[in-house]
């Protein structure tokens, strides 16, 4: 690996995504080339239906491209199987979604614990130590007092804070967020974004962990808080 590729934590090269939908074949993404550096925040800004969520899924290794390549943390995602992608994500990648995606049958603390328990690197770490880490992540998002609440016993903003705690608990190198304020009122959304930037942000600011942040949004004001904005329109970067 040369010096320039070492400073890239995530790279997409000529990504394409085609699907066969109800009305025939559809090119959702075309010729997407993009690089993200460690600790950098990048907004992917575009209108509804422009392909943002599809792109995020490819960048995060949740979905496979029709053509092109994604390198995440130095690995070519296309060369990994499902288990390989899961292993790559464990402990290194965090997600925050518009719809929170908490598991309804688990309490807040159990939701936050899950990525720690699923990470094979922690197999020998005592359970109480993992619990303590999950608690401290909940405290970081201001929800230390809600640990035993189930998602339906929390407000939308609180659920998203639990989701942020879950995303950052294992100190990921890359944090992906897809319209993280889309289901929240403006004031709650603003607080969620503050928290996301504070917790993900550069080491030394707030409790920042130095994660790279890839934030998908249709909200220009939100996008402007990132180091860089990449615009997407009809599946093509502008
Ligand atoms: N699995 C799929 N099958 C067919 N069409 C899809 C599929 N996923 C997304 N699309 C279409 O691709 C376009 C981009 O979707 P999406 O990435 O969700 O956009 P955004 O997140 O920017 O709103 C939309 O027109 C959507 O209807
Ligand atoms: Mg979307």
C-alpha cells in the first residue's frame, strides 16, 4: 500500500448499481468515484430518490455493487463473502439510520451492548466490562437514566440517541448516518447532529473519537456542517 492509499479509509471506484424493479431494469447509481479520509466528515447531499441510501449501503458493505469496487479499511468488499463483510464491520463501522433500527425486544442498554457482544475481538472480555462500556456510551448520549427502557418507552430523539450510543460504543473508524434527523422535529434533530459531531468528531474536540463520518442527507444546512459536500443527482455525483 502506498502512502496515498493509506490515508484513504473508504474508496469507491466507478460504482454502478442496477436493479430489476417492477417497471423493468433501473440504473440507480452510475460511475460513482469517491474517497474518504480518516477522521473526515463527508456529506452526500441529494434529493429524495437520487440514490443516497443505495450508495450508503454499498459504501458500508451492506449491499453489493453491480460493477465497480469499494475499499473499506483497506479491504475490497467485493472479495469478501457475507461473513467476511460482517467481520470487517465489527468494531470498525457504526450506523445511524433515519428509522433508528433499534431491536424492539431489547432494552436501551441491551441494544448498545449488542455490537460489543457480536464482535469476536471481545470474546474473552468479561461481560461486566462490556456492560460498563455500554453504560458509559449511554451516558455519553445523556441516557444513563434510561438504560432499562425499551425502545417503545423512549421518545424518537431518545431512540436516536440510543442508536448513536450503539454506533459509537465500539469506537468505529467509520460512522455512516442515513438521514439521521429525518424522523425528528427540528430542535431534537439539531441536538442529535450536535451529538453525532461531538462524538464522532476529531480527537480532542468534545469526546470525539476521530471517526470518519459519512452523512447522507437532503438537508443543505446539515450537509454544510461536514468538512466536505458531495452532491448526488439521479445516481450520479455532480
Ligand atoms: N431494490 C430496489 N428496487 C428497485 N428500485 C429501487 C430499489 N432500491 C432503490 N430503488 C430506487 O432507486 C432510487 C434511489 O433510491 P434511494 O437510494 O433509496 O434514494 P434516496 O435515499 O436518495 O432517497 C429510487 O428511485 C428508488 O425507488
Ligand atoms: Mg434514502
